[in-house]
C-alpha cells in the first residue's frame, strides 16, 4: 500500500542542461479571495483564544491576503485529481516563514478551509498569517475542489501525499510571486490534524527533505497509535458520544474501502447499527460505548487472533515508532476521552526509543479534547516563535 512510491516515480522529470531531476509542477491556479485587516482577524480570533487573546493578540503585525489554491495530487488508488487549499499571505512582511496547518475532523464539506467560512479552523490560518507566516491549509481530498472523492480519513498516506503536493504547489506560487520566503517550513495540526501533521512530517523527512527545510512541528491530540486504539475500542468502554462514534465508524469505513476488504457493515456492527451505517455512513447518530455497537462475531474473531487484514491495516497507519530529526512537539490532555492521551504518550516513547533527538511531550493535566486546544495554540506559538 505504499502508493506514494508511485507518486515519486511520476513526480520526477528530466531537466534540460542538468543532471539533477526536478519535481513536476503541482500548481494549477491561484484565486485571490479578499484582504483583511489585522484588527478584523483579532476580533474573529479572540473568542477562540479566550484568556490568551490579550497575551498573543499583540503578535498580529500584518494585514493579510486570502487565496484559494488549486493543485494536482493523487488519491489512494493512484488517480490524479485537482484538489484545493487555503493560503493566507501577510501583507508587507519583509521575509516570511511557511507554515502548513492540517485541519481536524470535519463532518461537513462546507467547512473546508478554502471556503474561509466563519467559525471554522481556517481562522487559525488567518491568525498565523497576521503574525507573519505564509500559512497554507490544505482542504484534503474529499473537500473543496475534490469534494466528489471520498476523504481518506485517518489514513496516513492518503493525508500526507496530498499535503506534501499542496506544499509543493504553494512553493511554486511563492516563487512566481517573488515572495521573500526564508525557506523554512513549519507544520501544525490538532486532533485529526495532529495525526495528519505527523504523517506529513514523516513523508517529508523520508522523501522531500531536499525540497523543504522542515524546522519544527506541533501535533495536538492525534490518534497516532491506531493498532492500540483498535484493541481498546474493541474491548474497553468509550465515552459513547455520538460524534466520537462517527469518527470511529469513519475510520473503519475508510480502511474497508482503501484496503479493499469489501466487508458489509454488518461484518463489523450488529443491528440496527449496521443497516443505518450502510445507509448514512458516518453521519449516523449513535450514542453508547463503541464496543456495544460491534458485531459479537467480529469481536470474538478479533480477540481469538483473527482479523489479520484488519490488524495489518491499523498497524500500517501507526505513527509511533520512527526516527525523526525535526523539533517535534506533542500536546495532549490526559483526560481526553475522544482521542485518548495514550496516543501521544506512546508516540513520544516510541519515537524516543527510535532515536528521535528533538521530540517533546506536553501533558495538559486534566485537559479534555476541547479544553486542551488553547494550551495547544499557546505551545505552538511558543514552539515556532522559538525558531525566529
């Protein structure tokens, strides 16, 4: 399933008068959406920042321009498509750093960053743009220009490849626009965005280190340990909130499609849940511990050592045991019932054991998935500000 090897094969073309290959163009076009004053950005950001607003509001130094960028990428089945993303550029900045923010779970396509919809995560891009970063936020496959495609939810390769392609397109645009970029790249994301950020970091370090000088990343509350979560969610009680269950169902549906298991939902879930999921997908509204939704036959098979292809797929998407040379911050609340804290704990331990010299874990004591967001924003700001 390492389809990004295919990406690398098709991405390189011969250069005239050069022995070095260059990457094929990803950029399709760029549409300017509007300009915003920094005071407008602060007014929008203040509710999200809460108590942090007075502390870091003074960091907004620039008015900004908002763009929608279209670019080419490939899906998990190797199909070339046009996708999109948001880009926020600071106006009048003498020199900019590039930041890519990977957004979290979005159940509604209309929340895609390139729409710049009020109350969505694109606000983070506006804020960091006003700070002085050239801030990219990919829509992901399945949103924006590529909304007709299924979204590869919580699939490492399916998220990382389009994210890197988007950064290559943004790099092209900045070169064409003669942007004074200092060639440094930063990555950030929370929840599903934290997972996408770490997956993107891993791909850049493995295959695109010559294209990007990746300085630091900040990953908040991501589900990095997929195989451990599978064990827990099959056998242990969960909080049972409907939006939590939607996410867990979505992961199973995504892997069922990408790995070509061809299993009906009744294979994984008992009735009446299976029929409802077949009809409405992850947009069902089921409360109750996730393991109480599961088909007992599947549970028995899994706990008896079966379901090898399911285990293999979840293991393939683990991001817990690998060596990274990038300054990596993991932020997670230890009372998180949506994405359990053990994800960041085991990622920190595994990456450290693998020889990562710059990984750090910040534990938000008593922090839930929602209440830890402000701490993540503050720590991210400090992390990136420490690399001026």
